[in-house]
C-alpha cells in the first residue's frame, strides 16, 4: 500500500523525530519489552495453553498491519476468535464508521463489534483485559512496533483514512498509546485518529512514560473496553 501524501491537507507534514530521540526510544523499548517478555513467559505459555484447550486452532493469531511509513509487518496476538472466521462483518462496520452512518443499535464510540459471534468465551476475557495484545512484545523487540505509538492499522483501514491522518504513519505503531488511555473503544474511530495525530505532534520520552503509567490502571479497570 502507498501512503497518501498528507501535504495535500491543510496542515503541516509531521517530520520524523530527531535521531537522538529515536535511539533513546528504541533502547527503552528493547530493554523494557525484553524484561517483560522474560518475566511474563510462564504466564504467556499458560494463556496459550488455555486458548488451545478451549477451542480448536493455534494459540497465536498473526495478521498483516501497517507500521512506520506504511510498511507492512506481521503482528502477533493471542487468538480470540474461532479459527477461520471471515472478517467481512468487521470490514463493513468499520467502513460505516469512517465513511457512512453506523447502525443505530450500536454505541457511537464502539470500535469493535458488540457481541461479536466470532469471539470465544476465553477471547472475550483476553480482549477485556488486553492480555491478547501481549505477544506484540515480540513485535517491539523486532523493531516493528514501539511500546507507545498509534494503533497499528490494517491495510484496508488505512485506505479509508483522510489524507491528514496518514501522518500517524510517521512513527512506529505502539502496544499502547494516547488513544488507548483516553477512552479505548469508547471513542469513535475519528476521535482516536485525532489523538494519534496529537501524539505525533507532541511525542517525547516524558509523554511515553506518562502514557505507559496510565495504561496500567486503564487496563486493570477495563475502562472503555467492550
């Protein structure tokens, strides 16, 4: 996919962060992700076994997402759906949210389908607690993601973004971010995209630390989770 040129929008193009900041952020990401992955390894293995024992299919789910500069990479998550489920329902719903009018029976800010029949019982718990996202520590270690940044978008999602929102691809996508600690799925997609742009404008090491510290209580309270 080719990222559209945001210079056509009525806003300035986000410039890449300075080399020193990128190096500091990368070193911090690598150190923290490595420590957490090693510390959580027994727990992650237990979650993987639980996923395998409760429904047929692999414990890990892999999916192509867009990273920095729109480069595709394979993202890892614990599988929360029944194996082999199609995604046409989700595509149609996201298309409604971005380009049309969402169904009246769905909360305005809901990003994921409510009562999605494709999601398993264990998957609902993993999604509510964000445990399903923990395998992305591997993506952080591999340099495809950062601990903090915009949500990694699907290629077909990005095709529907406005030109100005392509600026979110100037930084690495994150395991958590300003969107996630400001309402999670209680926000509309467009509100989330605006928060992504805000992060790109004001990105700093202190902002990353603040977001990481806010992530813990948000996840524990499942605030904004569906």
